[in-house]
């Protein structure tokens, strides 16, 4: 699947029997994550990958979230320094859409949404 990531890391977190989330993330996303991992030289912890509509609503995701299409991940970043490094290196790995939260950075590869953007989550 990937040099650094296992499919379980991307599984929907709802744990419902009736979960209808996709089971595989986009291969381009995996390729870019592998490149980012090489650039950062530290493991990346995926806190959110694939989501079903139920879990996307639970997490406050937008209706057409890239998590639903296997085109996005949230990566744990616990300090401002970790977030800075993630934002610095993500474009070099091919990510041109990033959202910054207090404990994570959202990375996605949507080909249909605005590119070269960074947004903030919450307060």
C-alpha cells in the first residue's frame, strides 16, 4: 500500500457495523504522504482518514469533505513547531490545500477545490 502507512491507519473511526466509508484512500494521497514522511524524517500519525457521512457529521466536517472521497487526512501536530514544519514541507510533497487546527494539520489532494490555500480550524 505504502512505504510507511498501513490501511488500518486510514479506517473510518465510527466503529459502526453499518459504516459505509470507503476502504481505500486515493493512491496519489499515499504517494504524497510517503514523500512528506521522507522530507520530515519523522513518523506521521494519521488522526483522521476515511470517513463515512455519519462520522463526518460527528467530526464537524463539511458536506463534501475530502475525507469522504479518500482524498484527505488529518495528521497529528501537537506543537506550533510541528505545525510549522508540516506547513513548510507539505507543498514540497505536493499538497496545496491545508487546514491548521490546534492538534493537527489537514492535508488534501482535491483536484476540484481551490488550490494553494491554508485555513484555520476553531479558536
